[in-house]
């Protein structure tokens, strides 16, 4: 039996407001506005949160949120809340965790709302001891983006990660030599090539970092995808493949962008998948 308990905590980052139509793809506003109320500009509130995993002496942080790297003009364009403060660091401090305590920062992909919190105000990278873990396919996409998603990347990020000397690229399902009986990765390509989802096993269950495959509970339903997704039909197929594993086993699905629900299980009822047993708080929750 696993000797050390696994504790998971939400690390809230800066919130933002994005166009609801873009976040729901071909779903009509008459449908999605019942799930996420838009503001006067048609935007919906989105979280950009990280997941802290503590296992023995090892601390992993999945994602860094949007942070405060944007200029005032771009922060307004992308609806960033409290753009002068990196809320992720404030949330870590509230857990009694310093940036130097983090051993691994796991990045599902390199879109700005997932890695912006890495950037310190002086242009350096936060988390001075951590290894920055990125899938090789996601790294390649950031290095040579398509015109459709070029604006989603931070130009200097790859150079900064490489210059740190602590960049670790992942090819397969394991991070060599690191918690190999508990930590694994599942990859998806529908949202962006090589999105890397962390799966962590505790004593009782597994937690799955959904990233942009399932931004929140409204996107649990198979047909619901985002306009930002590279291939909407592939997203649907990838969600179905995930549910084939997660539903029966009772995995906890962690949502990075849902404004209210941090995590839930997923169940199949009335011929559709829905979120069940939603959690709106997650602080040192034992898996």
C-alpha cells in the first residue's frame, strides 16, 4: 500500500472574461447562456487555476494560470481580472507554499492562460527550483504555431524555459524516475497538438487534470466544444475515450476554467455524460 498520502489543493489564478460564443463553438447562445450568464459584452467568466499535488516531500504544480504579464491594453482585451497581481502566487502563499517549495511545474500546453503565471515581474521565471515539464509535441507547436493560434503563445516563453536549464520534455506516459507508480500522462490533440493531461493516483482514486479538453462542467456533455479547439470532432472522441476510463473508476476530474466548480466525478445518465458530486472547495483533499 502507498505509504504517503496524496493531498490535492486548488491554486486559483487570475480570472478572465472571454466571448461566450467563442468558448462554446457551434452551441447557440440560447443554449449556453443558460449555463454561463454573459455580461453586457457577451463574455463569460472563466477561472485560470492550477492544481497543487503534494505527495510526501514532492510538490507538483499543474499549470500556472494567466498571471500578470500582459500590458494594460492586452489585459483589457482578454478580460483579465486584477491584471496588476499574479493571483496564483497569492493563492500558493495562502496554502503556506513558497515558489521555492515547488519541485515540478507541469504544463499541459503553452497557451498564455496556462503559463503566464510563470513570468515574474522582472521577466524571469517563477519557481526557482522547479523542473518545468512540457510534452514534446506541445513544445513543438509553441515553437512553430499555426496562424490560427499564434496569438495564444508568449513569444519569449520557450527561450526562457530552455535558458533555465530545468526544462524537461516528455515523450511518453511517464516522467522518468518521478513517482512512476502514481504519476502518468494522457495526451490529447483536439484542442491543441500534444496537450498533456496529468493523472495522479492516490490511495482511493485518481485525479485527472482536464485542461482545455473539458474546461468546466458545461463542456462535460460530449457535443459541447470550444471555438478555440483545433478539431472539434476529435475533442468529442477524446472525451469519450476519457470517460470510458474515468466514469466507472470514479476519477476526480479537475476543471481549470470553471468559475464555480473545481472538480467533480462524471456519470452517464439519460444518454448523456454529466458532472456529479461537484466540489467548490479543494484544500489539502486526500485522494
